[in-house]
């Protein structure tokens, strides 16, 4: 996807990141454990400070976010949210493929989790080579080995 760019988030991107998460994720959370605005804001603030956030841009327009961390033994994809009006265009798949390339260069597997109430994304990750490695109350845990 040639008009897709991913840039490092700045402090000024925090609100965009939160609003993107809310727009893309709230419906799934309401099906799962519920959405508490105050709790979600606090979680976001902590995660934004802790994780490596990236902003996805399509033709210069902010359309989504990635949050990851580089561990000694893996790359963890913590969050990937795309604004609803940009979903279904291959943006998420293109971003994950880029992350897979980075994992191959670093020789690190990629780990993530998928909400159990979101089977569409489970299947999308499986098509990209991720395998289920476990589960907890609300999530399937997945990993894609380094190439």
C-alpha cells in the first residue's frame, strides 16, 4: 500500500490515539467486559507513556494507531486500531506485514492478543501466519514465529 505511512507518535497524538481506540474498540468491549470511560482514559494514559505508539497515515490523513513494545525475546503488538471509516481497506494487514518484516530482521517472534468476541480479527491474524498459543478470560493469545 504505497500511500500508507507510519510515523512515531508524539505527545500531541495522545488524544487522537484515544479517540481512535474508542471508535474502533468500544463496541467489542461492550460485548466483552463493558466500557468504562474513566477507566479507559487511565489505561490509555499509562499505555501511551509506556508503549511505542505509531500513527498510521493514508495519503497524509491520520487513520489509525499501533502500539507495540520490543522485548528481548519478542515484539509485542499491544494495540492496533483503525478508524471505522478506513477499515476494510487493507491498512491493518499492511501494517502487520511491515511488523512481520521487522520481526524477521530482528529474528524475533511477534506476540499479540485478540478479543474472543472478535473472531474476524482472529481469522485475519491466522491468515498472516499467527497461531493461537493460549487464552485467558477475554482474549486469545497468538504468536507468529520469526522467519
